[in-house]
C-alpha cells in the first residue's frame, strides 16, 4: 500500500514499516497527518485550546460542559465535531475522566462515524495497530483494567456498545502508539494523540526523519483557508529510494543500554540499531576529563552529580532559583577536573543552570553556560537534531541579551537553519527565529555604523558625540 512519497512494506523482525518511493531531499515533508483522535491533558484543560493545542491565556470555555476551552469562536467551531459527543458524555457523567479514557472515547466515536473503515489517506485501519497487551507487566495490566471500567461507565453512544476485550485492545494500542503533543513553542507536552500512519514508522536511535507538530492556521477570514492540527514527518537529510523511514522514539542523549531499557519498557521492542549494537556515542557520554582522573574520583563525582540533580529537580519544582544556581555551581566545580564536557551528567547540570540563569536575567553568566552546553550537544546530536536547534536558539538569545550580539546572531542563524529542516518555515518557533535573526542583523549593522562614525575625522569631539547619540536615538 502506498501514500504519497512512501509505501508500506514488511520490515522483517520489526514488523511493518514505511520506506521512500523516490529520493527525498533534506527538510522535505513526507507525511502530514491530522490526528485521528487527540485530547488535551486534564491538568492543562483550562490553559490549552482543545482544538489547536496552543497554550495561551484568556481561553473561552464551552458553555455546556464547562470543561473544554478554546482560543476563540473559530477554534470552538472547528473542534465541535470532535467535542460534540464528548461534551454530552461529560455533562451526563458530571465530570471528565482521565486522559486515556477520553482519548479512547474520542477514538471510538471517530471509528463509529467512519464505520470502522480506513480513509483513502490511511495506510491501515486504526484498530489494526499493535496493542502489545501480552508484553505488559501485571501492574500495568491492573491500571489498564481500571481504565476499561472507567470507560464503560463513561461511554455513551446510542446502541453501539463494544465488548470489554475490544476496549482493552483500544487502551493497549493507545499505550503503544499514543504520541504526546507539545505546545506551539515546543516547551511543554500538553496533550496526547493518535496518528495511525505515523505509528507505522519504526524506531532508530540515529533516524533519517523527525516528527513535528504543526498547530495549523485558523487566522484567515474564510474557514476554507484554515489548516488543521497535524503531525509532519520531515527528512533530516537525503534519503535514497527504497530506504526505510525511521524516527527516534526516545532522546538520543542516553547511554545505549538506557535507551534500550526505555524502548523495551515503553514500546516493547529490542533495539538493534547501529548506534546501540556498536555503542556509538557511549564513550563520549560517559567520558572522563582529559587529565585521566582515577576511577574512584569518577565514581565519587558521578554519585554526587546524580544526587545533586535530584536536589535540583526538587528546587526547580519549589521555584527556588537561587538554590538551583548554588547546587549547579557546586556540582560543576566538582565535575571540572573529573568529567568530560560531553558527559551526560555534566550536560544535564549545564542545561538546568543555563535555564535558571536566563530566568533570573543573568544573561552574561547564562551565555557562558549555554555556550558550553551547545558545544557538548554538537558532539553528540545529529547536526539537524531539533534539540540542538533549540539549545542554539536559547544560547543565541542569552548572548544577544548579554550584549554579545555578533555571537548571538551566529547562533540564532544556525538554529534557524536547523529549524527550517525540522519544523519548516511556517512553524511558530521558526518564525520567532526569523524575527530574532532580523533584529540581531539590524543591531549589528547599527553598531558597525556607529563604529564607522567614530573612526571618521570630526571638527570637534562634542559634535562626534552628538552625532553618535542622535544616530543611536533614531535606531
């Protein structure tokens, strides 16, 4: 079965997979798939639009169920088809059930509407996705059974009822194939969705594609010009005809053994990709400093770093930024002569410290820390990895606000290049970077003109100062 630039094929031990039908160029969109069903997390139900999944203030509440919230009337109208039956069910039950139950209900309402048939753009019907129920441990099966009972109490769809065994299958495929959805800035996971075609793309720790959530566009006056929320599969580099399309299910910044453990527990797969088989990158992620410290010193600092990161997480949760800075600086001092700049624990401390220093508006210190973080990431991540792009963006902003405009501009430009590949020109993050790139470019030109003016011969020093002040005032 084919769809656009890709086709379904038998990937051997990995089961089904997707491969390219022709040569694909860097940044090309291979798949743009609207969600089959998606929900906002209950914990963020009043802060995130239930239609476009953008996080913002002053949302409009559904007057009937008082649970769903929307950006405006346009988003509410666009989301009504998905919310209509949910709205009635919430009113009938008196409260909204948990995220998984709401997603399962939306999935079945959609399936019933489609009469169980896959649309022309779907490669497989949604209920033919794998559930991996046989691989779930006992405690997970008990949680799933509680969700099934909660669903049966919540479900209301006329005379169309489903056996408990089928409901278990639905919860199993949600657990195995559900995708967390970020907000428009990529800063926080705000919901959960199911995308049947994307679920067919297999994992690789060093993938040739990346997944981005496009929140759509509903700003046009005419609703016919609106675009829906959708997942985009983009090529990270050139892909040959017949080559399998892959994405990474977990963050690459973990030792191969830890990634394999996460993949086994979460997705029930045994990763045998090249990076895991040959342990590529593990040496850098666990490297000691160049001074070759003793094994005891490495062991001691490693234990101290893990303990510190737990304390940092607690301090961040409490909003104690001062304590975070203190803990991170103490930890970095201990790591200095012991752990390499690419060591995972060092990078995690640098990441936490850079974020908090920026929040405290200590941009000079944040810029120095962010520069070290980016240098470490660049040695580990794929050159077009979105996480590297986001780190470059934050580092560029820190340098810019610290007055190091030229360095900041270069970092922002590099982040923009990466995001053009991973997110495309219309994503809000890319647009933010484009704006920042233009602003820093203007500032650089203005500074250069001021320097040129200062180098020109003047009749008096006072006139030179006045000319400079006047120029800066205009800028």
